[in-house]
C-alpha cells in the first residue's frame, strides 16, 4: 500500500520546462497533483529554480546485486540513491528481486518492472537470470510477460540476446532466430513489451526481425540496421557508463578468449561513433545507466553527459532522460492533474548539463524528498 504522508501545497516560482523548447510560468502542487490554476490559499512552500519532470533511467536494476537479488535494505538504498539524484522513474531492466513492495514508497522512484532476465543456459552472469534451453524459451517468456503485466500494465520482458559462447570464443546469439521470434510474439500476446541485451553485431538482425520493442547497449549496430530501426520505431538505450567497462572486460578475458577480448575492445572504441550514427539516422535514443552489480546507482547525470559527448545536443541529451523518455514509457510529465514528480535546478539544464549532478529540490508525488 502507498505510504500516507503529508503533501504540502507547493508553488513552483521558476520557469517550468514543459518540453525541450516549451516553457511556462505558474505551477502548483495540490494534494500531490500538478495544476496550472492558482489555488485559493497561500502555498506552504515556494520553490524557485528551473522545473523539470522527474528524470527517467530507462535501464536500471533496483534490487539487483552481484550474484542475484539484493535484500530489502540494499534495495532501498539503491532506490534512495537514484531518487535523490533526480531519477523519479525507472524502467527495470531485469531483476530476480520482487520490488513491488517499493510501489508508493516515499524513498523510491516509480518502477516499471521487467520481471527476470531470460538467458540461454550457462550463457550469462550466474544467479541473475532464468536460464533456459531454446525449447523452453517461448513458455518462459510468456510466463515472465504475465508476471510483469501483473505488476504493471506497462510491463516488459528482458531477454539476453547474446553473450560469450566459450566454445566459440566470441559473442554469439543466445537463441535461434525462429525461436526468438516466437518468444517475442508470445510476450506481445500477453500485452508486454520486449527488450534485449545486445552487445554484438550478429544478434541484431534476429531481434529486429523478431519485432523487438527496444535494444539495450546496441554496441554492434551497423549501417544496414539503422533504417530498419527507424522504420519500425525501435529505440536503443546505449548505457554508455556501462560500455566504459568493456576495456576491463577485454583485459580479463584476453588470456583465454583473445578473439572475444579484441571484439569487446573494438565495440568500446566505436561507442560514440555508433551512437552518433544512430542519432543522425533518426533512431530514438534514451538514457539508461545499467545501474546494479558493477555500475553504481545515481549516475544518470553522467549518462546524459555521455550522450552529449557522443554528439547529441544538450537539449537532445536531456530529452533522452526526460520528456522524450516519459512519453515513450507512457508516463505523464508536467501536465494538469499529473502526479507532482519534479526536479528543480539552479540553472537551465538545457544550457548547462553540469547542474544535473546537484538538484536543488526533488519532489515525488507532491512531497519534497529528504525534507
């Protein structure tokens, strides 16, 4: 059950950034809901600064730790860290932990769940995924789709599209293309959307043909993939703060798997070029940190900076974690009657991304966070 807490009447006195190129003045939070109509009584709190919708981490693992599910104490610390950094909405990208108990929690972002990762047997990080043989993929994905839809009507299923095949010594697709297509169709029949972890080049033809709804990492994108992504409206979430770990992965793998190590190094070297080409072609790009296990929580501002480094403008980089991402995920922004989820900064973040690292105020459902 959502926690009962005091929701003061708040007046936002600074510029209200309704969209990348749209702003207004005059916004209030009344009983946890936004309104552009002045209330009849004086506000309890006046907050000054540039007002944004709560930021979105589109690839995050609250409740995940190395080896499996985090306990409730660690899960809450992860959630609190993301929230205080201005992330008010998370698209879960797979977790063995059931985080539904965080719904309505005063110290947690809102979470769109993906149930558990689904991976090929012995082809993923131990303890994180449901590992299956190809013959069991469709039934498993259908079950996970049902679970994700029970938790949220905007549920997702997360597939591990490729991983190192030790017998081959390199990245290889996890499942045959025809089985993958059946699995995606099964999830869609249950109302869930599907995304896939994809590092290499080879798997991308398969997931695109299967009708995937999103691609995570997408480090192997080739020119021939770009028009297909645009035509079918398939976005990518590059997770560049995670891709920064590829050189370390390559160095550890090189003694036993030199081909794989060289491949991972090459994918890292062209990471910015890869994102820039996709963006120039019109592929939708959203910000996600891949926080969980090796990536610390609360790093969304860094991911936005990385997108800017890859060639997106400051406003485009911000949009990938704000207005555009909310629209994609079906979440409201700064709209009449919407939940009062907002982040306030001392300067216009469209002009200075550095301010994203230090929000002045974070408001969740009309309540100041940490206040």
